């Protein structure tokens, strides 16, 4: 878009980049905020139906469509309280720290082939790293509230998030290993085509790793059954007990943003990202390179595909929340250290050996030589994955002459 | 102008005020200034704070200042064509510094917690049991 | 003000300003929790500086390990060693003045060294190809695939980093075991907590 602004409209370069960055940031903000609106309504409806009642039915018609809007207006109009012994500056800054961490991780998240804030070569690493920074907002909120409930909730949540980063990192490394790159766009592009190309079906180890990833992701964003930090029946409201109004809503936008983020990450890493179970674009005859409008349409389909998968993930998280009972803190730690981490490590080793033997996966790998898969790992300086349908030269000998392969 | 020669120091300092960093594009010198400020802040923090964790924070700042220098020297964007940047070596060194700083912070924190368990304070001036 | 007004310079100024300001704030602040918070912001801004210099992997590493690991550990330590309402332990004025003078002298020496080499003040080639983490990963496996820097002799052998990588891995394992052992919960046979509180109270008047 910046090129368009520079070349066609004739703006100076710095202004064009500034406008492009501003538009990208505004779009991401809309995804988070709009998503939060929809998810809050969905949560209340799903919770209600699982508990055999109806949920919001009055605001805005039979299904309570405008309930989220009414909630937002109520939160904006609430009085801004601060407890007496609270550390003023830290109390006020804590929700924004949490929200910034959640928002920054969206920078590297691609929604379609070219719909990405910044295409980072270390995209996966960056997203996981920034997700881990959300814990600071929680700790600061817990400390600065000058209340023992807040401090307990904050410390528990910090211990939980930090512990679950270890198996989360190991689960995330498996698709990186299969794709040969940490670039999220590349990982999703390698799963192009029909649904059997997804890394979920690549080998049984990756299938198990996906479920471990789901567990760790749910624990990372502090959703039930791992939600002791906000345990309503135990700690009043945990670390955000003393927060009300707009500050509380920032915490919750951060939480719903993170839920959407980890679901989108699961979709990108394991379920093909914007490449659906059915390659709609190819079936319709619109492939890359048939003109700008067709390109844009293909990417738009991909974007809706990815958002649909991420929304499905969020809905499953809500379903699990209202179905399973809450885990105690010692059970949470046991699950992490005694179950998730060893299983993740064992599956990682298994996936590694599978990749050495059958790199193409169960469905396509038995006939393809290992060298053909690995040739795509060292990509050119442009960093773009090979376009679909390109033939791969077979005369590539890996592992003995690595030094001669050009990065 | 040899910076190590004390006779040249006053003219070097005059040159320091004459050059205006703000009018040049970003180069290695900019990063070195940032690194120097962080390093000095870390040293002063280590010297001034009596809380053991405050000293630990000073150590983190010192290591970070050094990392900024390494990354600046390794960057192909910031070097002119005539100088040889250290390229990948700078990034590798910065990587190892980060890892070792994490290890050292863990051990220092374990020692501090042990001290706190025994003396109920983290004031390092109270750690004089071995004083002669 | 800047000869080259582009986002690179502006973002550099923003990140560098934040990093320096929060580093100084760590020194000046009294409350230990606020010091930790300022340190988080300083190290986060430094990660931004790393991204601007093209070292994306190091920037992400800084965020994940340094900020998201080491500093969380530090904040846990602050919370665990909290004394009743976070009393600020103040140093005497003499010590602070002396430290300030020494710090200023060190800063002057470092700045003079930074400005002394003319070649460091010329900027580089600007926006190059997308930085990639592949050369760094290959180097850690012992194979150097990056181009040698300009001006190095062709016969120079550049080593891989496989041995330091392995050493650091074992080092981290040793640190993990050692720190867990050092910080284990010990059973107290005598109520020493009361005794040492008295000692600390009487010794604190020195």
C-alpha cells in the first residue's frame, strides 16, 4: 500500500509509510476490539445455553445483539476508583501494559499471504515472546492494588504463565521444524492445497503436539480450567479486583485478544492458516498472478478463512470453560511439569525422527526424497516461499555440502 | 588523535561538543552513545543501591549496554563501506551474553533468597558476617 | 533537525530516548518495584533498538529471555523478599556523590571513545534485503554461510559456534540444578526468624 501511495498519489516517502503503518495499526485495533465485542456476547450466550438458560435476550432484539454495546457504554460511564494504599502510577499503567503486549503480538500475525503487519523472519518466536510479556501487566496490577486478593491472584497467574511457556515453546517448535522456517507466512504457505496438507495430519506426533499446544495455550491465556487468577468463586476477582470501568475493559480486551491470537497461531501452525480444507481459490480458477483484483479476492478469502478458524478456536475455549471444573494451583503445576513438558519433549523427538525418515508426512512423503523437502528451507533474500506449482529441482544434495548452499 | 593520550583529551572533549549527533543519519556512534549511557547507569546503580536486587538490576543494565554495542557493530545497516563490521559474530556474542545473563541472574537470585531466609533482610550492608 | 527525516531515525530517537531515560530512572527510583518496572521498559526499548539494527533474532531473544524470563524472575524475587511496606533502603549522601562523580567520569571516557573513530560516524547502506535468522542458526550448528565482512582476507577461517552452544546448554542445565538446590525450602529447627529480626533491628542503627 505504501508503494501505491508513493507512486500513484505522489506523497513523500515518510508520509506514505506513516499512513500505511497507521492504517495497519487501526485495522489490528479493530480486529481486537470488534472481536472482543463479538466474543463477549458469544460467551454470555454460550454460557447461558450450557447452563440451560437463555442469556441476554432483551437488548437489541431477541438475541441480545446489542448487549456488548450496552456493556461498553456502562463501563465507560463508571466511576474511576483507585484504592487508597495503591501505587498510583503502576495501578494506572498496568492495564495498558497488558493490552500493549497483546496488541504487539498481532504485528507479526499474517491474515493472508500479504496481509501482515510486518513480515518478520522470526515471526513465531516474536509472537510467543511478546505473549509472555502480558504477565507483567498482571503482576503490576496485583501489586499496585494493595489488596491481598489481587496479589495472590497475580502471583499465581505469573507462575502459571511463565511455567507454561516452556511446553508452549516446545510445541511451537515442531511446525517450525517441519516447515524449516520461523516465518509464519512460510509455515502457512507450506500447507497449501487440500486439508491433508495440514501439519495436523503430517504425522501422529504432530497430532499429539497439537493437543498439547491447545492445553498450553489455554493455560497461557488464563482461561478455564486454568483460570485461578480470576477465580470468581475463590479470590473475589483475582488481580483485577480493584479495577472497574475502562481499565477493567482493557484487561478484558487483552484477554480476548490473546485468545484470538493463540487460536490464530494454532490455525497457522497446524491447520494451514488461510489455506482451507478446500482450496477455494484454486477451484474457482483464481490463482496468484492473474491480476491485482483477483489476487486481492484470493487473499480476502484466505483472511476470512483464517479468522473463521481462529473464531472456532475461541468458541471451543469458551465451551471448555463452561464445561470443565477449575484446576487447583498444584494441579495446574502438575499438569505443566509432569504431563505437558515430558509429552511435548517426547513428541518433539518423535517428530524429529519422523522428519528424518519421511519428511513429506504420512500422506505425501513416502514417495518424495528428503532432499526435495529440505531444499526449500534456505530461501532467497526476498524470503518468499516458492509459488505453488513450481517444480523443485531434484539435483540438490543436502547435508554434505551445506557450506556451499547459498542462504 | 589518540583517545588514550591524556594530552589530547581536552581537544577530544571539545570535538565532542562540536559534533551534533542529531544532524547525522543513524550510525554506529548513535548506538555506542546509548550503550555508554546504559552501561554507566548500570555501574552507578550497582554502586548506589543497598538492596541486593537493586544491585542485580544494575548488573542487567551493564550487560545490556554491552549488548547494544555488540549489535551495533554487527549490523550491516549502520556501518560505512570502508569499515569491516564484525557481522554475524556480534549477533552470536550478544546471544550468548543474553543467555549467560539469564543464568547469572538465576544464581544471584538464589543466593539472595538464601540470604533473605537466613537474615530476613536484603540489605547488603548487613552481609558482613565474614568481616574481620 | 535531522538531515535524514525518515522513520528509521525517528524510531531510533524514540527507542533510544526511552531506553536511556528508563535506565536513568532505575538508578534514581527508590521503590524497588518501580525500579523493576522501569528496567522492563528500558530492556524492552533496547529490544526495539535491536530490531532497528536488523538483528531480529536477537531482538526477539531479548524480549523472550531477558524481559520475559530474567525480569519476571527478578520481580518474583522482589515480591518474595518484600519487607513490610517496601521500606526504601537509602544510601548515605557521600556514597551517592562519589558514585555520581565516578559515573560521570566513566561516561565521559566512553563517549569520547565513541566519537573518536571517524569511520563509525558514516551510516551504512540503508535498507537491505530482509534479515534472516538462517545464517545465525547455521553458525550455531558450526557452519558459516554468511558472506565475510568487507575487507577481510580470503584465507581467514571463520569458526562456527557449535562448541559455545553446547557449553551454554550444559551451563544452563547446571544453573537450573544449582539454583533449585540453593533456593530449596529448608526446615527450620529453631525459631530463628524472631532472633534475626532483633539483630537486624539493632544492627540497622549503625
